[in-house]
């Protein structure tokens, strides 16, 4: 359940980036998506670090969850970048 919340949060953050980019920058939608991907990588990494340090999971256990959290929103951002060119 926590993983689904993290993924949903990633899509929500992507939507915020795209809306902010649309109304503030008035440029291509690809630009805010380019900024989203590294930020989302860091945020997914922080989630992994919390799982390792506080929940006492090993990095080996958390690595697939990290990928599961990171990839769907980042892939959606990559599609926006690809379509925006």
C-alpha cells in the first residue's frame, strides 16, 4: 500500500511540474519534465533510505521497490519529453 502511495505521489508531483511549467514558463512541456526526473530520483532514493535505515530492510530488499517507485512516474515524464520534441 505504501508503494502505491509513493507512485501516486510521483504522478501528482509530475502533474504539478507540468501545470507549473505550462502556466509559469509558457514553454515546452518537456522542460519541466526534464527537471522532474532527477528530483524524483532523489525523492525515491530518500524513500529507499528510510526503508533501509528505519524499517531495517536491506538494500537488496529495497532496490526493487526503489525501481518500482521510480520508474512509472519517470517513464511518464520521459514520454512527455519525447512527445514534446
